[in-house]
């Protein structure tokens, strides 16, 4: 199964899939509003603006599994993201990324190894997965990797027209 086909829910409660984003290259990120890495929203939004017209989108998945750093309701998360960081990329319903209630999307994503060859559990908020237009996961970047790091932007650009 392609990650494009996994049933999701938008932050506003509507059914969705990643495939509904039009076969774009995607940077899938588990996000949180009260994390030391939360300023990464700025870089994620800059990537969104820089590459959107070339077939790219960020896809944010709020997660409260790491030190309770995403405690808000869907409405609170949306308000925070739009007013604090001007987020224009799609946000989805809060998910679990590790453990027995891991969302099926993250069950698939976590099979992908990072640059050091390590697959498995998400380490923290803001772990990033680059998904090609075909729905295949092509790269994994750990939480402390800045969204605009050269390794990330070069990987994105390699997938774009």
C-alpha cells in the first residue's frame, strides 16, 4: 500500500488521504506547538512557499506523545499555527507516531531508515519524511535536522520538475 492511500483526517475533521494532495512530493512532519523545536514551523512554511508551485507540500501531523508538547484541541492547534507561524500547508488530526496505537501512516513511515541506516520509532517532534510523487518514502530526517538544511532541500529538489 502506498502512503497515498492510507485514510487520514484533516485537522478540521474531514476524511482525507495524502494522495488527495495531487501526487506532489511531500515532507511529512510530526509537529508540536510547545516544543523547543517548534520554531521549525518557520522553515517548514518557507519550504512550502518556495516549492509549492513546483509540486511540493509539507504535511503536518500534530502529536502529543513527546512530553505532552501538543496538548491543544484541533482548533487551538490551527489558531496557533496560523497566527504564530502563518502556516499555509495542510495540517491533519493529532496522531500517535509510536507505540501500539501508532497511526497506520507512521507504521509505514517508520520502516524507512535515516541517513545512518536506522529505522524504527520516531525520536521526537519534527521528524521529517520525504515522500515522492509516487507515494514512496525516499528519505528520513531526524528532529534536529533543520527543514532548510541542504540535505533536505537537495532531496526535495531531486523530486521536483
